[in-house]
C-alpha cells in the first residue's frame, strides 16, 4: 500500500492516569499537541476528573483542535466543558463487570441531554462479542446517534487486555450467533475500526473509513507517561513528548521503522482478493500478539481468492 507520509498525525488518542504525571507536565503535553497542528484529539482515562481540565481544553481548542472527552458510562458528576467539546461514554468496563442491559439503559438515559445523545463506545473484546447484538438493540431503542467499536487499547494495559483480544475463531463463532439473531436495527452512525467485524455487522454496506493500517501516519497515541506510540493498539515507544516535539518524533527512525513494518504485508495478504480494501489489516495487534506464522490481522481466518 502506498502511503502519503504526513508531517503530523491527524488523529491522536491520549490516556491519562492519576498520579502518573503532575499538572504542569500534562499542560505542557497539551501545548506540544497544540503546536503539532492536530485535527482531532480524544482524551481518555482519568481526564474527566482532572482538576485543570478546563485549562487543558483551552490550550487545545485555541489551536483549532476538535476534542472528544471519553468517560466511563458509570462516572458521576462530570465537569462542564466548553461548547464544541464532545463527550463519548464507554460501556466496556461496565459490561466486563457484568452490568445487565437494563442497568446500562438507565446509565445511558442519565446522559441523554438531547436527541442522538449520548455518543457511546465499546471495545469489542472476546468476552463482549456475545453482547454486541444486545448493545446494538439497546442503542437502537435509546435513539443513540453514534456507536464506536474501536481497536483494543493495548498500549494502556497490555497485561490485562492481551488475553481478551479476539481472534479469527472468536469472530467466526460470533458470526454464526449474530446471523441467527433478528436484531432491532441500529439506525445511528456505527463506526467499526476492524474491517472483519464491520463485514459481519454491516453486510453489503460501503466502507469509506479505516482503509488499511494508518498507525504512525494519520494516527498516534499518547500514553499516561507522555510517550508517543503509532496507535492505541501498538505498544511501540516512539519517544517522550515531554522531551521532544511531536514533529521531531515524527521524523525519527522509530517512526520510519513502523512505516516499514506496515509496508511489509504478510505474504498471504499480497494475493488476497480484498487486499485493496484491507491492506493487511491491523498491523499493531498482529505484530504484538502474533497468532500464527503468517502474521495476518488477528481477525482474518484465511486469504480470500
């Protein structure tokens, strides 16, 4: 796949953990992101409880960055944010803890401030795949405007999340179960980062986003220690943003190595019938958690002819 090399990522996710960095360091990182000319930043983890969130948001907003703040759907008393800052509520932890659909529905209704709200996210981990149909049905009943199924945030908690990353066998089991169900239609915007999951949930629909791996190019991730990674699913340290500008890290050898790894498609992929749509799929998870010698996307069971 030919890649147009970007001077800075377009989208960046940033995870905060309380106690990892002090307030001045977090604000300094925000300034580095503002200087980099990013288009979109999603703030994850403990940002909803950061005492100086308003100051941090001001730094990003003044630079023209579009900001989304993600919070656990169970969080209480969220801070007020300026007009233009979007909120996204993550269902993942609640469902992993065994929350019933009725409980999740009450939590969603508590956040409903206007039609189509709140926007939701759910990481499709192995134990949560069987619950996807009920989540789609619930989102449809509640009139949710947007549901995002992102890639696994492996950078932030690799030890706990690696055993929960689904593979092709898990997806095949999910496909069989999903196709047996008659689920209520979800009419909102469904954003699915993985192509193979998208094919099951949205059969026959045109896919105009997330074509091929954009880690280390249009995507990047900033971890709780201030270190840059190619994306949220690829624990490859590109350097500290506290010590270097994003521009300098984007021109360094570590980022070039990431792009080279993406360009080296697995042999199985090169003659695959959907290579022009998949381009090797998620390279970060495939290289970090290899399931087989072929090195394909973890959710790909075989090349297509």
